[in-house]
């Protein structure tokens, strides 16, 4: 359980970089997980992150309730991350707490390799016999637009000293660079179809993701995830339905409450049980002040954007030159361009309505703001 939870923490921080460079704005400062005991929520674990001056998570301490002993939070795992000059993670090391010696022991290391800002490979190592030994890796391929088109997972065969194929995922995109169809293959001497995911949108908001399973001759219904948003286009519910042979029926759902920046502060997992939703688990998150995407001026008014919300044209004003990047709330790059000092006018007419993250990087300055487009 602790091992799985630790890997999840690392994935939350690093997975977004397979698509585009983006600030780690979704990493909470404190992340608590609760379990529903039938009458009340009971704390199960807590993770506390530490951030550097660029608001990047550098350390994460996970504690779990010792139900069979003290009944209190006890050390479980420790995550450290290092970054390159582009604020991209280059290494993460996971350690587990040894209760007998009261020390942290190395357990898993991940190395991240880039071409430019595209994550092309990451390798996982296990700590065995006082050395890091290769365990598995993922290889990413991108198109000319820097969109991820293929991901291959491989496992290290220590006996034959070769990498063995495991799974392959192929990505296709819509004209606005959102996912269209994602196809997953298993490897058995050659690549064999396994799962196909089809994405449906309203504007740029993902409304459903349908998964079909390959039965060796045709695609069969498997499951659908439905996504619901509030008036700010913030995700508030994810509903999973499963195919029972004749229709899709409720399986589970996640109810989400967000802060003013659209970051989840509470997520409740519920299971469909004989016609009723039963709560199972809940996680609660608070974020560092540096993660706020307030539309107010930051960094001593070094960057101004107006009007915000905007319709068809955005004015960007700064005292220095730099690079502007605009991403959606999932971290997907929408537009990137050079900005000279004074004022730049940017045409937003071809960008769908929604909430975006605008990031400015200049000499000795980084500014992140929330951008609202409403035609």
C-alpha cells in the first residue's frame, strides 16, 4: 500500500511533463486521505510537500496512521526531486521508513531524459544489494507540434540484459490539439490491441472518455467516464459507468470541490451499491501561496494582462522581454510565443472559451496568471 501510494505521488508531479512544460501548480502543500468507516471520516494518511523559490515541489513526506500500533501518524515514505535549468524534473528518489533502525532507506529512483522540453524517456531503478538496478522504463515519441504520439513501456530482463516490451499507447489529436483517440496495445511477440479510448468534448472541455476492449476480432463496450463542470469550467464530478452486456450502469464517481483557481481541495470517492452512492474515501488538499493563479498583479507588477476575461484580443505588457506560454488546466500547451518589452497584442479568437494558465518567463523573473477567455 505504501509503495503504491508513493509511486502515485511521483506520477502526479512528473506525468504532466510528457505533454508540455508547465508549472507544478497542482501539487498540494498538504494532502490528506480519509476513509469512511460507515459513520464518519477517519484520517488514513498525510503527505506534506516542500517547495523551492520557483514553486516546484522538492520534497514530500508521507505519513500513515499506524492502526495496529500507536494509532497515530507514522513515517512511511519520503520523496525528493531535483530539476534542471528549465524547471523540469531530472531525478526523483523514493525512500521508505525502516521502523527498526529509524532511518530512511532507498527504494526507487527515477531518471528523466529530455529532448528540449519534451520528456522522451524515464527510467525506474530499484535499490537492491546496495546499488541501483534498472527495473522498467517508458519511451515517448512526439510529432512536429511537440504532441505526444507514442508511449512504450518496457521491463528490464536482467538475465538476458535487454529491455522487453510491455505496453504501447498511441495518441491521435483533434485540430485544437486535444486528445481524439488513444489506443493501447499489449506485447506478445508483436503488438496486440487491448483498449481504445475515444474522447468527446464540448468546446475544449472533455465531457466523456469511452473505453472499448478488443476481443481479438472487434471492439467491445467496456466503460465510459463522464465529466461534469461548474459555471467556471472547473471539474466537479467524474462518473464511471461499466458495460454489463446490455447497457452502461453506474460503477463509481468522484465528487470534487475546487478553490478559486480551479484546483481540487476535496475529492470524495463513492461506489454505486444497490441503487445508492456509498462514500469510500476522500482526499483533502491545500496549496502553497505561490501556486495561486490570481488575476491580480504579482512579481511587483512585472506583467499585466488585459482585458481579463478577454474575448478576441489580449494585451500583454511587461518591462522585460521573455517567453509567453498558455496552457489549459490539464497542462496541455495551447500557444507559446516570444514577447518583447512594452505591449504585445495576442489574438485569442481561435482559442475555445475556458480558463487557462498564462506563464511568462523573462530574465530573473517567472510569473503565472489565470487567463479567462469568453467570446
